[in-house]
C-alpha cells in the first residue's frame, strides 16, 4: 500500500534560520557604541591647549607692559656722561614708583628732556592717563619712538637749593656746604663753567659725573628754564646696572650730597 504523500516539514527550523539572518543583518547595519578614538582625543587636547597657551602669552605680555609702564623700566645708556658710575653700553633699571617728594640729592635719575635738554625739532607724544601710559609702555616695548628723549644725570640741586661752583678751592657747594665729589672720575674738576643758581620750586639742577663730557644743566643756563628740569619730567630713579653682567650692581647715593641740609624754608 502506498504510504501517501509525506507530510510537510515543520516551518520552525526555517523560521529560526530566517530570524538569525535578520538579526545578523540588523547587527551589521547598526552602529556600535564605542568611546572616542585616540585621534579624536588628541585633536580635542590640541584644541584645548592652543587657546590656553595663547591666553597665557597674552597675559604675560600684558603684565610686562604694565610693569614697564608703571613699575620698572630698562634703559640703554649710549653716552659717557655718567662715568664711572654708568659706562657706554650699560643697561640700567629705573624705579618708576618714585615720586617727586621721594627724590634725594645725589640720586641718579632718568628724565624726559624734550622740554629742557633736547632740541625741540619735533613734537613729543606725551602719554597721559592710565590707558595712555600703558599704550606708551607697549609702544616703547616694541621700539616705537614716541618722541621722548631720555637722559640720565645726578641730582645736585633740589627745589630751593643754592648751588654754586666754584669756591676758592675749586669745589662745588650746595647751600653753603662744600661737596667732596669723590664719585667723579679721578682728576675731574667739578666744573669748567662757573654758575650760581637757586633752584625754583618743582625743578631740579642735574649734572653728569663725567663733568668734562656732560651737557647737563650748566649747558642750558641760557635756555628757557635756566637749565632746570621739571620734577614731573623725571621718569624714575636709576636703581642698578644689570648688563653687562660684569657691571652688575646697585647705584649708591653719595652721602656728601644727601647729607647736606635742605635750604632754609624748604622741605
């Protein structure tokens, strides 16, 4: 007897195989959840480091500008007018926090001479106010000339002082006190030019230590102001030589000048 047609196979195995294939296809199409690649991390680290370094550089530049504008400034000295204390080629630091009332007789100072010593052949750009001084410091930092002509000399006469040269012994005197100027180069006379001046209020009588090679207040006796420099034109007090290294050292204020009593009726 014929056994008849065979019953159809169960669809469960086919359905299972189809489901497995679909799952495999779906798994291949769906993106896998992975963390950032090392390349992405490096890119982000580089991006984050870039702005931070730029910011630090900007802050450092700003701090340097502010320090130079308001606290300490470096000057290069090309002349021999202040030998032996300062020689040509020296670089000196100037304390800009010193006010007019802090100046002492005998101090070495840097001042803007455009209104007193320098030839008035151009209009000086005077930086005024907080922003102006900061911008002036920045411009000078990058070598931009603002019209200032700076000089370095020693204060010999304060406001009210009576300065005379020379007495019978060939000495300079301040308020009647002869000055032993041991800070001058050996064999240097106090002055080849005679003078007898009283320093007005708000002014200074300034002289270079190398008297025979210094165009100082004496050289401008016939100019408006009589060779006197305004205290407001003082940039600051020279504090030290920092370059070259074999010239490293601070500037001393000679007691022969600083110990002289103030003129009667002055500070």
